[in-house]
C-alpha cells in the first residue's frame, strides 16, 4: 500500500470514528447533518485536502447506506459478528432513524453499485465484474485491483449472509 492509499484509509477511519462520536452525542441530528459536520470539522483539523475529504465523505455515505439496507438477516450472520467488534458495529444501533432520511442519503450517491480499485471501502464482499473473484473486507481498506485478473471494477454483494 503506497502512502496515498494509507492516507485515504486512515482518513476514512478517522472520519468514521468522528462520525460515530458525533452520533453518540447527538439526539435529533440527521445522518446527513452529522456527515456534513464531521466533514467540516475534519477540513479544519486534518491534513487531508477538501477534495480528499469530500471523496471520503462519499465513501462513508455509500457504506452507511449499504449497511443500513442490509437488513436483519445480515445482522444474524457470522460476517456481521466479525465486524460488530469494529466501529461499524454502531450501525446496528441507528436503525431507528427514519427511512426517509436514509432514502435521502442514498439518492445522493451515484456509484450505481460499482466500486473502483483505489476507493476506500467498508465491510462487505466485493466481486470482480470481469471474473467474479470475491474479496471479503472486514475493516475499512483501499480496494485493490482483482487478485485473479487485475481488473479494477467491483460490485458489492448484498450483506445477507
């Protein structure tokens, strides 16, 4: 992993940690507002550029929506039990937020379910769109090209199992 990838990964982790802290301290703040507040705070306090933080915010929003939409079957899975020990475990606590709020956050995202090598991704299973090789992610990481065919485009498998 090169320095730029390490910077993106650590920025993503710091963003999620700060978002989690803000969520715990808030009562009636929307997820969207929390993400925006976290992004603004990190712009002032981080060595990441405004563009890097905007990209990380998009990655986090995408992963929040994906995890929220995964449903109860996912929460019963072995995979979920493994990531429950990470900061992503708090996602299970925010299911009482309104579905309208989640829908609004989801409509902001434009990745159409595709993920590219070089993006920071959260927990999930990512399948290569060329050879279908699957890569399991349990902690935030920078997605690399496919280990089987070196392709750079992936889809995230539903988090149901």
